[in-house]
């Protein structure tokens, strides 16, 4: 009964935000603003919760650590050491919250998206150039001290300092990490800038994706952008579970059928449709792709550092496990993502952010039965922003809303009805 009530409430919100007539889809700008706040809030909750278990369990042991996996029974129990022998942020596997009077810290799942939003907000053109992206990275990312960059992001940043400009920074000849996870967690926000229009969202995010990613990693990033763009679309589905499944199948169409990312999605979906427990599906995913390295998936041996624990593929597979088995339930999706393994803060942040957007800030707080801090410290990981790096989700959402204003008018041929405070988006 509670789940049914929750979906009815969410459906009512979607109807308020987005309706259709013969020529236009209409979206309530004020409601969308609340949804953008919900995106940032839930992404932070999910990101910090996933950080607890990040690199605790990667299947194939590295130096005797990381073998085996968590199960649902481990939620609420002690966190085990990660690959480097330390515990992350909490001794217990549970949700991490910033209290009402405290500040959320940025992490690599939120800070590059923050940079891209700021860049678009200030840019005279919505079509970002490689030089713009390079300058933004160099202006806002530390070079010498801890900069919270890894694998492909770090390689791309190093290349930028050599004068290389995106998209050459993801060229496999220069960047051997081009199929690592990084772009999956830095570009999904472009889907929110083009509500109901995935193809426009993909064009907006094309160069940011290819700042660090090629091939499967780029296609996976596009999958996430499509999911985010479709999240604002009103549908006739009877449950949030059905809508999420429809969104995922639409995004799957972007993956080339012969790519391992497509085959991973299809495999997880098949397992899910057999009503197998999510743990069995996760274990089967690990066996099929990390152990047997089927469908051309080779990163478990190509990456010698941790058997491909940062690779786009296996982390995408884990993210689909949490997406499908979470069935649109924000808490459940985060819990599965945190326990699934590998780079566990990334899938949690991606789907936590998307579901937070669908619920809106008010819906996120209702889900957890409490109010949260709306303050955000981008300078925990980045530099060069006003006010010592302290921002608010409301201000961040207002900037996102302003970008959507421009995208709808400049890229969609749509309109803003100032009197009704709605967007009018052409259907075709």
C-alpha cells in the first residue's frame, strides 16, 4: 500500500510538471526547479552512501583484498576495508546524511557536473568548445595536490596541461583509460537540460563525454543522458517501476547491438525477468564478464591495477542491477547500488540523482522523513568558485532552470509562457 501511494504521489507530480496538447508538451517551470533541487540532494545522499563501500568488493581479489561480495544482509552491518585497507567515511553500511545545519561536500560524482553547469550558464553558446572545456578544467581542478581525479579523467587532465584539447584528450592512442568509468558520472546532467528530448541532450553532452570517453564508455554515458532526459516525460505507465523499465529500454537503443555494454544490459535484464535475487544476478555478471571475459570484455586483464574495478563496463552492469531491481524506489536503489560492489558510489549517484529529480526535493525529504541541508561545498574537491566555494541547491537549480530556458528556445524552437510559468516544447 505504501509503494502504491508513493507512486500515485509521484504520478501526480509528473502530471503537474508535464502535460501535452496537440502541438506542445508543457512543463511547469516551478515544479522543475524543485526537481532540479531533488536531483542535487538525492545525488549527494546516494554518492556519500556509496562511498562507504567503494572498492570494498570487486570480485577478483587484489593483494588478498576485494574478493567476495556484499549481500542485502550486510546493510546496517560493519563496513569492511577497501582495497587499500581502510574504511570509508562510516564504520557501518548505512545512509550518510549532511545534517540540516551542515554542508554537503562535493565529490567526483558531482563536481565535474557542477563545472559543466557553470560553464553552460556563463557561455554565450550552448555548444561548448574543446577550448572552453579545457580552460574550465584547468581553472577549477587542482594540479599538484589531491584533485579527486582518477584513470581517464586524470589522463585527460594531464593531456590538457600538455596543450591537448578535447576530444583528443580521449583518443585511445593518448589515453589508454578511454573506457574507464569517468564520463558516466560527469555528464548525465545534460539530460536534465533537454527535458523530453534525448537527441538534443546527446548533442549538448557529446563533447563533454568525449573529453574522457570513447566507444563503450561513451555509449554508456549516452545511455545515462537519455535516461535523465526521459525522466521528465509524462507516460501512461501504471507504476514507476514500469516507467523506469520503459526508459531503460529506450536508452538501450543507443547502445550498438554488438557492443559489450549492450550485451551486459540484455544479460542483466534477462536475469531480472527471471525473478532471480539481485545478488545472483550480480554474481553472474561478475562470472560472465570479469572471470570468463565474454562478449569481448577484456578490462579485467587489461587493467592490471585492480582487474578493471574502475572500468566502464562492469560498473555499468552493476548500475543496471541497482536500476532494475530498485524498481524506482529511491532507498532500495541506493542500497543495492552500495552493496553491489566495485566503484559503488558511481551507480548510486547516477540513479539516486535521477530518482531524486523525479521525486523533487520535497519528495526526497518525504522519502527519508526528514529535512536536509541545502548547502554544498564545491571547494572540497575543486577550486576557483565564488563565496569560498559554498553554494546552495536552490541556486544550483536556478542556474539549471536558466539553461533549460535557453535550450528550449534555442535548440527546440519552444517557448516560455511567463504568465503561466511553463515551458512549451514542440512535440516534433
